[in-house]
């Protein structure tokens, strides 16, 4: 609980310091020490602000406990591995729903809030097809394409995750409260913001890096020239994720951003098969031997891991010769097959099995 308090205090620092927070945490510094290093940069002449931040952190813990919100700190084994690979992961992820939802390989579907009926239909169908195949659907719970994607995943009985631009207990838009409740049964809603945080405009672009960071690919539907979806696409490119776009009507103006992505090399999406092809892999499934034991296929990545010895992504990437962006999906598949396990700090360990 003490470490959690320090991680929450770190999350309350101004957003421009989050990169420094991640650098120090990756270097192995305890969260309390990182806070002590960075606090004077923001309030050099206001020492009382320190106690104020810790009071806010304690209040966030109390509010979360009262509402059954689960805080997942960066060092927690349940913290999504995909987020540990971005340059500025949130120190804490606050969640409603199933933590296990973050273990499912995911695709983000984002797009216009004022989407056309055709755009909404495409978003819902793509999400349903991908979810039926075992992929999680991630979006921002906004009006338009986002909510259509969440509903499509739910219609297929799949997993879907919504990333909020407010605290998870402050629903925005408010009419999506029933949708959010349904999502918690089959997935989760999450935010890096402490419970009670209102939906301020500047918070939504910041959360887009989490939408892309949790995903293996980002699909853009009906994005205008200044769409927030383009921010998500840019984050995805910077994070080494694939970016895809659905073409649309050239006269409406709704598709100029998506078409710009296509001109810049994004793959055209006409069906879920296009997305799976771009990922370069079929949806991972568990394979069981006749005796019921889960068996992992032979894989060169496993040769880079010693049973019982944790390794971080950088070490595995160096041994395997793969970039972290290409390595992470394979590790997800191996984890689903039971060949590797994930532990705290974004590290993996090989699971030693007998034949």
C-alpha cells in the first residue's frame, strides 16, 4: 500500500514530467525516491504542496475502495505489459471490471464522434468480427465510432476496454453509463486519472497514447483533418504499432484525416481479415494435448529465456534480434499458450514444463 501511495503521488505530477517518471522507474528507482527527485522541479518554493499531493493520493485510495475501483501500479504483475513499452506509461491504471481483459491481444478502433450511419455500421461490424476471433477491442467510450466499436465487441460476446479521459467513476458522456456497465461484465474501463477527475478537454488527447499503447494496431474510421483519432494514430506510429484506415466518402469531409493516413502508407481496411493480415498472425489460441495439459509450440523466443529467470523486454529483444514492437505480440501469444508468465515491472519468465 505504501508503494501504491507513492505511485499515485507520481501520477499527480504535471504531465510533462511523466517521461522523467518512467525513465527513473525503469532505472530501478523506488517510487518514493522518484517523487523526491522530481517534486522540487515543480514546486521549489512550495514544500507544503508535497503533503497536499499525498493527501490527494490517500483520498484517491479511499474513494477507489468505496467504489470497488482497482488501482494497478506500474510494479504490479497485473499492470498491462503493452503499456510498459511506451515512453510515458501511467504510474497507476485505475480500473473497473476485469483485470484479465488487459491480457487479451487488442486492436483499437477509433474515429469520428459525429460519424455517419455507414461509419457506425463499419465500426460495429469490424469490432464484432475481431472480437469473435478472440481479440479485445479498445476505444475511448466517446460518442460515435468509439461506442459503436464497444457495442460491436459486446454483440459478439467479446472483450472490450474503454479508456477514459476522466476518472473511471465520472462517466463522460453520461449517457454511456449503461454501456460502461455492460463493458465491465466482458472487459473493463480504465483511466490513468485518479477517481473523481472531471472530463477536462486537455485530458482526452493525453489518454489517446494509452489507447494506442494497449493495442497491437489502431484502425481509424471517419477521421477529419483535426480529429483526435489522428492523435491516436500518431501515438501508435511513435509506439511502433500498426496504423490502418477505412476509406470513405470523399465529399463529406469526414474522411480527410483517414485518407491522409492512407496516402502516408496506412493499410486500407475493408474487412477484419485485412487487420489480421497486417498483424501478421492468426488469433492466438490455447492448444491442449490429449492429456489436457497446455503445450506451447517450439519457438525461438523461448530459447532466449531461462526457466525461472525473469527478463525484461529490452533483454529479450537483444537476445532475439527483434524490435520490442515486434517482440511484444509474440510474447502475448506465448503467454496465452502458457509458455511464459508475466511478472512485475514488465518482465517475462519462461514456464518450465515437463512432457
